[in-house]
């Protein structure tokens, strides 16, 4: 069930996308889905960073969110699955990062 608080968050996200020119609902949902996947990767990255720190091992993580997502993460997730016939590969093969600016990305990630 969608509560008032959840509906407000969804409306806020929609406003961010719409104000940046992304108004196609399918594209908005697609971008949110990509970002949720990336969020899971970020959680995993944070866990590895904490484990490395605890063990005293070197670990590098990305700090420049927008350029990293645009230049590294999207190309990475497009080729993540080695089986080119899998549903994942077929869907992600044409993944395109469409958020126009770092500010829009920051707002969307903050709201997610």
C-alpha cells in the first residue's frame, strides 16, 4: 500500500526527473531501476571497504559519483553478466545513463 509519505517521495522524484527534461515514465522507471541496482553495488562496496579497513588491507572506492557512474558503472553493468544470452545481458546491453547533470543525480540519489 502506498502511504502518504511514500507517495510524496515518489512525487518528489518525479519532479526532479521532469524538471531535468526526463518525462517519459518508462525512462524514469528505467533510470530509477538502474540507480537502485547501483545502490546495491554501493552497499557491497561499502561493506568491502569496511572489511578492508578492519583487516588493514588497501581498498579504493569512487568519490566522484556522476563521472564514475557515467564513465565506469554503466559500462560495467552493461557487461556484468558473461552469458550474453541471459535475460540480464539482453536487458542491460542497451542501458543508457540519461541523468543530465551531477546535481540531478545527487537529488535523485538523496531521495532514493
